[in-house]
């Protein structure tokens, strides 16, 4: 009985977040520029993508985009002038950041996170974060096939 309840809950949870294949968040992610993987890797492992990259917003302010692809992985925005650090993307569980893009025209940061949600089901999520407005605009589950190849590890 408990297993039936768990399976029903799991099926309901997955169906509530069907991946999209089209939409503005996907188009905007594709149009934004890659934020390169950091050359100054910490000792996290040979296949861990890491970011510690400054971007300049349209108002001239600087934001350091920081994150890594591993358990607890998330992307944060560190505002250089104020020292404030805000979470831009955190998919949780075993869904880690894999790719980061930035649009200088809109000041939006896009994060692709992918992995086994709950250690069981492969999921890919896109986050759209307004760096100037300091807020999450949208978070959507997306189909892998709808996205371009990830940015290269080394420029």
C-alpha cells in the first residue's frame, strides 16, 4: 500500500512539471552569450564545471557569477560594489548547474541545470535571473533536445 501511494505521488509530481520544448525562456537562453567555465578551478574534481566570472551590467556595475556542478551546486551572483551575494539558480537534489549564459542587453542570467532528480528521474531546468533587478524571473523544466550544445569547457 505504501509503495502504491509513493508511486502515485511520484507520477503526479512528474506530470505537474512536464518539460517544455518551446518558449521565450529557451529562445532567450539560446540568444545569450556563454559564460566561460573558470580556468582557476578549485580542487573539486577533473570533470566539475565551475564558474567564477565577472559580468558588467548595463548600468556599469559588476557582478561575479559563481557556482559549480556538484552536490550542493548552485549559481550565485556576487555584487562587487555592495558585497551582497544572492542565489540565482538552485535546482536542488542531484540536478546541478551545467551551463551558464548572460544577456548584456537584458541583464539576464540563464542557467541550465541537469541531473537525476531525487536520484531517480533525469530532469533539465532553465533558470532566468534578472541580475539588475536581483530576482528570479522564471524557472522551467525543459526537454534536453530543445537546447543547444553546452558551452565549451575551455575557450
